C-alpha cells in the first residue's frame, strides 16, 4: 500500500472545470488519489451559508463570509491485546478489507459518547464475542500520513473467543508463535512487540 500523499497538488484543478492557478485555499483545489482527508476533497461551499470557503488542506475549512470553521483531526481507534491464562495472545484473522485475511487484535473507531476504554471493550465483544479486562496501556501509534490514531491496551480475556463475520478465524498464539509475516498493519506489529517487551 502506498502512503497517502501529503502535499498540495496543483494542476488537477482543470479536472473540476476550475483554474485557480496556485491558490491552494480555493474550494475544490485539491485532488489526492489516497486522500488524508476525503471530506475536504470536493468541498466547494460553506455548509452554513453556501459561500466559497477557504480550504487549508487537509486540516481545515473556514468561511470568510459567515465565520464558520471546521477543523479535521485523526480519528481515534481503540484496540486491545487479550491474553489467556497461559499468557497466549488472542488474534483474529480479518474478515474484511483493509487487510482481509491477515492477523490483528480486536479494535475499531471510538464512537461519540464512549471512552477509548469502552471502545476497546466493545470491539472485543463485537469481534471475538468475549468480555475483556483492560490491564494497562500498551501504547499510542500514529504516523503523519495516516488518518487514525491507535490506542492499544493489554487485556485479560474472559471466556473463549469465537469466530464472527469480522473475525472468521481466531487463535491464541504463544509469543514465539506469532505470525509476524502475516500481520494486518504496521501498528499491529509495533503494538505486539511493545506488549511483549
């Protein structure tokens, strides 16, 4: 997977029928194949008053007419690495893209109205059908080119995980048996190595 592009790309404005020259703040002046912020890709109008906004891609939209402003940040993702009584780590094989078929631990976006801890417990219930007890923070993982910020907890599994549509295969791995060459994301590897340190 290639890293999303970070800079502003000039010369693509003609695809939208506009020529803004080097005006990076013109509405719709951005085109990125793997966008850091798809919400701003096609922004042409202020959502409050309909005027043409100023875009500071990928971070913000500001309207000089009415004062409306929107700021965009990485989305928080919460995950947990459940362990069984023997110290084995429960991983799941992803059922969906991105990275379908590869191994990771349960995790997902934090919903409005819940804490990162609540999100980590909810994701374990949804993906593995088990309750977990969070025992500490493993780490926080992010890169400038990613749209997410991952918070990972160490956890104790209560019960035997079961396959689900999101996790068609689940398995407990001893630390020496972890499938390092089949992990779903760069952050999966980093968090597992930190959990074992």
